């Protein structure tokens, strides 16, 4: 089969011919129809997600969509012919956290698809059968690539932060692959949204989604603008950028009983907290790690019911995925990109 292969952490993928795997006991093999391309893949390729030298070579990609073509012994589901989505975390399914539907916090986590095992930048993908979830009819493969991460993650954030009617949610990095779906999710949960980004095309896109306001992070007047837009501060700030600057910015604009949700961090990034302010204003800082399998299925349902619209702005064939990587690094890709087979 054809695949994009990473042979060095920190390097770029190369287009190669590799052997097609056969499913062993408890595994399923899927013919990939499309695979999402986002910043998580680039972070993984850099070696920022706990990789080991012995994990190489590796086929990246975790937002894979396709049809089951073979299953190993002992597999009760999915079945051959089923449309499925790949689930990112290689969980055990037996620990207390897995049983409570907190699979990303699995106590026996074996790693992630596209990092600890080969991923979806290939014509076929083999995974434990429980790592494939049903994809409803009526959702195209390219649109579906946004479901397993870019849409499922906002489902988890909205539930984790308790977003609801009356909330004002500020999304920093609102035009990115996950951020643009977070804007939609917060509105679906009943909140008003203030979108923050730095590129005019991304700000226009989020304005079109019905935000209360869309503001340029690099505007010299942003602080004054936010005080006008949300005089009492925001109820929830969701930071998809994760720099020292954005963390401080989010904390500055939280209102009383505000919740700051962190999803992305980089080595060495830290911020100062004022405990007195935290207590006086009853502020909360919440970590948010991916999504449960139930939340991925919920994301798929919302897309199938047309309550959330996947934003996949560019598609390429497998051989050209490097073009999307370049746009991601430059910050010029609106929403998600995808490989279409």
C-alpha cells in the first residue's frame, strides 16, 4: 500500500510503498477513505508527545475515516463493510477510568494512533477493533475527518467547562481546526462567543458563524475592545494556542467565577497565578484532554443531524500532504485540512 512515512522525529514524511498489515486477534483493518490533517500531527512528528526512537519508522495520522475490510478472531464489532472513525487513544478498556468513560486518562495507556502505532496517512489502517467507532450514514468521508478530534474535543470542552445559556465564551485560536468547531459547539450549548484570532480570513469565517464579536489578538486596542464587548469579563476562556502570552491574556479577561480551559501546552510554558485573585473571583483552571469514545460518537451524531458543520477547507491526495503541513506551520490553513483517497 502507499503511505506517508516518518523516519525521524522532527523530520518530514516521505511517500513510500509499504506492506499492508493483516488484522490479528481483536483487530480490524480499514480501507482509509480520508484522513484529517491538523496541528496535533505536526506536534507528534516533532517528537513532542512522548515518542521513542524505537517507534520509528511511523505512519502518522489519527483522524482516519473508512470502511472495515477485514477483522481478526474474537471481534464482535465492527463488521466488514461498516463505516468507521478511528479513536486516537490506545486505551485498555479495563481500568476504573476507562470503565467510567475517561479513556484518555487510561491508567494503562499504550499511546496514540499515529505515534505508538501506524496511523491513517496510508491506504489501510489496522487498529484494535475497539478503536473504531461507527460513522452515521449521510456524512461524507472528508467532512467526517473533523469528527474524531476537531469536533469531539469541543464536545468534551463544553461538558468539562459546563458551558450553557447565559455564558460568554472566549475562544482563542478560533480560526484553527479545533477552535472553529469550538465556536460552533459553544453556540450549540447556548453560549455567546467572542472569537480571537490573528488572520483576517479566519476572523471573517468565525464572524459568519454568528459570534458576538471577532477580534484580532494583535490589535493594540484588543483589551479595550474586550472590556466594551464583555464589561464583566468572560464566563469561559478556551485557549487553543497555549503560549505564555495567551494564558495571561485569558486570565486577564475572565469574569467572576470564570473558567479557563487549557488544551495545548508547550515545553517550558508557564504563567503566573495570583492566588488572592483566584479566591476572590472564584476562578477555575481546567485541563482538558481529548474526548471519550462516547463524545466522539456524540460529535458524529451532531454532524449527521447537521447541528455542527465540519470546516475542512482544503483536501489533497496522499502524495501531497506536505503542502497542508506547510500551511499549518505558516498558520494559513482555515479550519481543518484532509487527505482524500
